[in-house]
DNA sequence: CTGAAAGCGCTTACAG
DNA sequence: CTGAAAGCGCTTACAG
């Protein structure tokens, strides 16, 4: 593999000159330029990012820690991150944690050893992970939180106002005349409490009672029976607010199997607006999260932080959701 | 940021000894061990992967070039790759090409500059990309092709026998008594021709005519009208073999909107078995691809290649598909 | 068991 | 405009 020495020798100049040519900083005479260019091509020379990283103290790599790539939501966020980073000349190293605290801490450590210039961290948060984030922050590593927070640490972050989104989802249902509205959550996503607060507050504001019987949890334990449980409630719900689209789609399917028509007999609204939301039958009414924008914003915050370090004040960006009305909700 | 020099000084040994301790090769006295360990912890020392990479000439990073992360299929494959690589102590740098030849070539070049120890390359292939692959192969970089081939280059590869899968899909439909079977493809996926060949051969073997009128293309241009076009054929199809699940699901939705019952009036079979296939209504009969296994196998081939380089014979692994019968297909 | 030294392939002042 | 030299933080024989 050709090195800068090979190029220098073949072009009859010093490595310093080749370096200046490569980085387009400092002067290089036209004559030298041409010879170097020719040598680079003849040798198929590609400068070593590793050596560069060592001497320049920046790798132009960033770490992205995600809970799961096999989830319709994450890849779109990652896409947004990569688009921005790619443009800025950075590579993204993606690490899966499976939502496990131990793996999160390990991912952070490994990425740090790799000397990434910064990191973007997605949920969920764990104690081990948080401790590691704190440690890295102390070491001066730029980090941006995406969709999660870590009280007490002055870190940049981007979040979606899911509370507001939940309120909007509820207002949509309320405006359609529903008064018995179920909330379906997922045991693993307990932390996403903004949605539940929005559900509660919207109900309260509408002067409706908060009935714990209308709170359901879709766990593997119960899988496939949420709807059954709903129907057993006296004065059963006429509408369902699901904490995410995946769950909403499962409920739609359960309804279909029992001959319950959506939205005629039951209205269902989801959350996220995953790619499939528009393709199910009936197309799902949902609260869209700005997935790509989330990623892009996080990337931009990180870039700014990498370039300015401590001199920049901490930024916390809050993005808003959007109600997408499709066919799964109707007047009661 | 602490370096190996800081650790050595604090522990009262030379950096060579610290290095030996870190890599657990060579002897280090018990006394030295303890002092070094203490110094490492006190300083929060994490050895620089960059410096390591430069001197050891291996970065323990691999590149993964994918067409698109926002596609139910890819993330699962990537997952399989990461699981294996992670275990072997490698990081995966993922690069998106959007299926664009120019971006593919660029991705390869950038990854090479980063001195990844090897790469796994997913479809589609492009001329620019192929030229770059050839160039890198000449430079001695280990590369594994996943789900694609590049005739003429002796590269390791893993592929799924989609031809066989297509034949099985067709045999399933034929066994149900269908004789007029449509094939729906996607303009962007023209290259995935194994499926089409399987469709044709199965028909031929069954002694059925090959009717070009039954070949449809789902392109954005026609989007939403495939079914309409199908119904205009005289003696219209009673079953549809779709080149992938996404398309199959779109067709199901179109059918639903026109009041055509699946599978009563029309049987539909997909390909891939994406996560959602089981969640649509009716649950989709499909040909499952071993997504995670594809990734794992590619990772294992690459690992072997990295360790043994040229001494290993070229390996070409062919994985098989599996028919998953659900509810979208029925007797004619 | 341990240290001194060279080397990995670049960048970056510093002279000239 | 250009070269010589130091340095980035490790690994790896080589002596001892």
C-alpha cells in the first residue's frame, strides 16, 4: 500500500509538500502539483485516515448509539444523521445496544477508544450508560442526546414534544365525540411518559374522568388479548390511543379478527407515523414524529459542538409532532 | 486525555511494559501489574485505537455498504453482521449509497482511506462501484459480497437462492389450482432477476403458457393502479406473485379499496418476510429470506478472510428461502 | 521480567 | 514556495 513517502519520492519532493498538496493548505508550485498528482494516481495512493487521525487529533468519525436498528423509527433518524454528517465529511459508526445498559456502557467505551470526535446517543438511558456519558463528558468528548435527557449534565439535546403530540391525538379523538378512550402502552417503553401525561391532561381538560380501567399494556405476556380485555370493561372504550404505531397496528389486526370494524366500531390513533402506517387497512391516523429532522438536528448540534467545544452555550432543541388524519378514526 | 506515557510514569515502568500489560502478551510481574492497573484506573486511561491502528496495521473496523437503511430488509441483515463482528471485537462503519453508483464508489473510497480491515457489500451493484471494488481487491482488501455477485472477481459471497424461492412460491400457487398468475416487479429492482426466472420456469414446468400480459411493474409512475391494469387483461389473474412484500402489501391495499377480497377473489404471495408481513390484513403468505443469517454468514466469511487473506480459497455460500404460508393465499 | 529504540504514516510549525 | 524535523500514541522485536 502506497504511503506519502512513495508519492514524495516519485514526485521528487518532500513529504511536507505532498501533505500540503493533499490538504490544499500552504503553497505548492504548479510544477510540483502536477508531478504529485501524477504520482498519486500512478500509485493509487489514498492517504491513511489512521495516520491523519493520530497527528491531527481528529478522526472525523462520530459514534451513534442506538437501541435497535430493526425498528421502523430508528433507521430514519440514523438516515438524517448520516446525511448531514456525510456532507460534513464525517463517518458514522453505529452501535447497537439492544436497549441493554451494560451494552450501552460498553458501546460508549469502545467508541471512545476509537477516538470518535463526538457521539449521538439515543434512548433508552440506563444507569451504567449515564455514568459512562458523564465520564466521557468530563473527558471533554462532545455528545448530543437524541430523544432522551440526562438531568444534571449540560449536554446538547434534541427532543420531540411528545406530550404536546399526545394532547393533540386526544383532542382529535375528543373532537370526534369519543369520551371513553383507552391508552395502550408497551411494557418496555415505560419511560416514554410524555404520551401518558398528554393523555391524562387532555382528558382532565375535557372534564372527563380518569379511569384506570382504560389503561392497557401490550406485553408479550398478554399479546393478542388487549382487545379482549378492553371489551370486558363495563362501558368499553370507543377509541384507542396507542403509544406507537406498531401497537396500533396490532390492535387493528385484533379488531379485524373479531369482526370489529375500524373505525366504525372503534377508532384507533397511533404515534410515530412509521412507513407502514399509511399501508395498513385502514390507513392509520397517527401523530408523526419528525424522524429525519431529529437526526439532522442532532448532527448539526454535534458538528457545532465539535468545532466550538466549550465556548458554545448548551442547546436544547424541542421539535414538534404533527397530527396525520387518515382512516382509522371516525366520529363516534 | 491520558496516554500510555502518563500511565507508565505513574506506575513507574516503561511504556513497553504498559503495552504488554494492556495486550496481555509478554510477561509482566505481579507487582507491575497492580501498579499499572491502578494508574489506568486513576487516569481513566483508554488506549487510543488510532495509535494502535497505525502501529499494528489493523483497525478492527469493517465497512458495510448498504443501499438504504430505511427498508425493512437491510437493518436485519446489518444486525446479523454486527452481532458477529461485535463479538469478534470489530466495529462496523455503515455507509448508505441510496443505490447510487457514484455514492457507492465514494463510500468504498472513504472506507478504504479509513483503513477498515475489510468490507461487506450489499446490492445494488453499479459500474463505478464495481470498478472500485476491483481496485480495492487489487490492493488486497478483504471484501465479501452479500446478495450480489461480480462475475470475474474471485470474491467471497453469500447469496440467497431466490430462484428456488420463486419456484416454491409458484408451486404453492399452482398447487392451489391457480393457472393465471401475475408477476409484479419493481422498476428499481430489475436486477433481482432470479425471482422472474423462477416464475417463468415454474410456469413452464407446469405446462402453462407464459403470458407477457401477466407481467406488471410497480413504479411510481403507475403507483396505485397495478390492480386496475390486472383487471383489464382478458382472462385476468386469480393470483399474484409479488417480487417483495412491500409491493404485495400495496396490492392487498388496492384490492381492499376496490372491494376485491384477498384471498377469496385473489391470492397474493410476497417475498422477503419483512416484520410486517404477519401484521397486515390478511397476514401475508410469503417466501422468507434468512436475513439475519445472511448477515452473520457474510461477517464470518469476512473474518476468515481477514485472518487468512489469500491463503483461503474463495467461498460462495448459497442460503435457501422458506415458504411461509399465512392467509393471503387460498384455493382458487 | 523489563527498558530503549525504531517505526507506523501522517501534520505542523519553523527555517530558509 | 519547500525541506528537515519533531511529534501524535501506540506496538514490536531486540537486548539485557
